């Protein structure tokens, strides 16, 4: 994504902000926490630990700055929270609405494209 042209610490490319790897990792961690907190909260905690390690390694390997990783983590968690809040409001009157259906959306970007991934599990 080239809307924020922050240089990466290890090169002159200007696609450092935010960290997409960290956003994906924290999205998965929040999803695990939401889905399995009644079974065992440790599943979610393990997801957050792996996501935090992912963010740390992005900084350690000079791929991102701290602010890139923090922004990616916020995007990942907030996008999952938004999906869980929005889903019942959109599909409540739909015939396909079931309590065990899950929907997850995640923005993505690369050097040449921007988009939104959506996964509906039923």
C-alpha cells in the first residue's frame, strides 16, 4: 500500500506502514480467542503469543519499525472485532443466519493491489 510512504528499515522501498504480517497474525489471534474462549482461554492466549512473536520478528529482522507493527496489530484486532459486531446486524433477518456461522474480513495489500478478504464459515 503506497498511501503512507514510509521507508522500510532495511531498504528504500516505501511500503512499511502498516505491517501486514502482524495484522494477519493478530486477526487470527483475536479470532481464536473469540471462538475458543469458552473451551479454553489458553488457545487464544497462545494465538496472541504467536502474534506478538510475529510482530517482534518483523522488527528484529529490520522489516518494520515499532509503529508499523503496532498499527498492524490494531488493524488485525479491530477488523475481527468489527466483523463479530457487524455480522449479526447484517444477517439477523437472513435465512442463512445461524448462531455457529462465523465471518471474518481482513484488508490486504501488496505492491500492486489492495483488497478485502472475506471468509464465511458455516
